[in-house]
DNA sequence: GTACTTGCAAAGCTTTTGCGACATC
DNA sequence: GATGTCGCAAAAGCTTTGCAAGTAC
C-alpha cells in the first residue's frame, strides 16, 4: 500500500472513530487533498471535485477542510491577499518555499526537529506546532529572468 | 536617540527619498507602529489614530500599511480567520510565538541566521526573507490552566 | 498650481452560517 | 428513523478601490 492510500485510510478511520459520516463528497475531497502536492486553494479543490459532483458547493469544501484541520490532518498556509492554500499531502508541520515571482509553493525538505527542540528548551512557550515559510525566487523563475 | 526614533526617522527619510508626501496621518500611523510591540491589527491601529485624527478612515491605515510594506519596513503576520497583525517594531524578519489559547503574539528572540544560511545552501530557492510562527500555550495561560 | 493623499462609500474576496432537503448509520 | 451532512443563498469580515475634496510640495 502506498503512502497516499495509507493517509486516506488513516483519515477515514478517524472519521469513523469520531462518529462523523463517511460521505462520497468527503472521500473525494480527502482523496484529492492527499494526492495533491501543489497546495491547492479552496476554489481549486472545488473546481476539481465539481467534475465528479457537479452539485457540490464551496461550503462543503470548507466544511471538510475544517474537519480535517480539527483532526490535525491538514496544514493551512495563510495569505491575506489571496486566501489560504492547503497541504494534505503530509500532515506533519514542515517548512515551505514560496516563490515571490510565480507564487509557486514547494515543500522544503529541511530537518526541523533540532530547531524546534532548541526553541522548546529556550522558550517560555510550550511549542505544539509551527509554520515556516521561506520566500524567494525559485530556480525556474531565476532562469527565465 | 533611541531605537524607535531612529526607525521613525529612517522611514521618514524613505518617504522623502521616494517622492511620497509626509502627511500628519502617515507620521502618526508610523509612530504608532514603530512604538508598538503588541502586533496590532489594522483596526487597532485605526482606533488609536482616531483619537488624534477623528476623521481618519481605515482606508488610510491600509494605504499606509501598504506603503510601509513596499519599503520593507513592516512585517505582516497573516491569519485567515481574524485578519493580519503587524510588526513595525523591528523591520527585519524574526520568528513569533503565538499562544493558541489567548492569541497573544510575542517576538521570539531566536538566532535565525544559521538556519537561513543552511537553507540557502541546500535550496534551489534564493531566500530573501521568511515567516516563522511557533504555536503553543504561553506561560501565563499555562499557569491559569 | 500640480499631483499625491485623504476620507467616504461601495465593491471585492474569501470564508462562514442558516436552513430545508437528503443520505448515512 | 434519527441526526449528521449537503447545497444553496445570504451574511460576515477584512481589505481594496473610485472619486471628489483637501493638502504637501
């Protein structure tokens, strides 16, 4: 079983365990999120799900997003200007690269345990999770000039 | 001359240098931002400025915020649920602690140069700046229980 | 005097909410 | 069959925009 299937099943289990209902729309949305590595917006999720469920509404997308966040199974990248982007590909906090020219978002493969550990020692805060975004020009945009 | 006065003058110089106009509202807003360490929202800035300029509007606050961001003299903390908070106290990127219980935001006194340096070496991105938020329970909320 | 800025109101966006109809358990 | 969920429309919040009047230069 591959990683995405694993994540899908894990989330389905949580839905059952919490007494929530397993609707076909939910499964479609979760499947889409788990398989996406491009950090979609709510509207992009909506457009994709609409192909199979023409009657779906954005409200349902947001309700499912909210459910997944409550399970800690979805990361939200918050942008004041163009709304949030979501990362359901991997549920554990990790840094992101954001291109200031083309707005592309990429997962940053950076070891963060030691950073968080050190901060937890220094801080008077008890760190639960983090959000880390690094902004710059991606290699593609740098080559185009 | 203290640090805040220094920052205020630095920003005033930038306004002049860029051919923008030095209005009394702008100075008041910048002064407020430079002296605040509590990461105010646009509305909190507005309420404070209104005391001296009763006719001020939120639009002017946002326009000044936009100007300062274009100068790289204002950090924006983006939250999808309750709008942005601003940090004009120090203009260089630094991490923040955010209490998940009382929503307090504090500057995190953490050395980040080495982290950014390492990422710049590893990454195919050319990092210009970052946003780093650490979420958890602050010491006050922990004691209250 | 020119052109940038202000303040007001309206518009724009994303996200949330209320509610009747429907589907899951 | 009970109740959680869906889909629609309307509402809510924050932020931006258009424009006439005012102000800095």
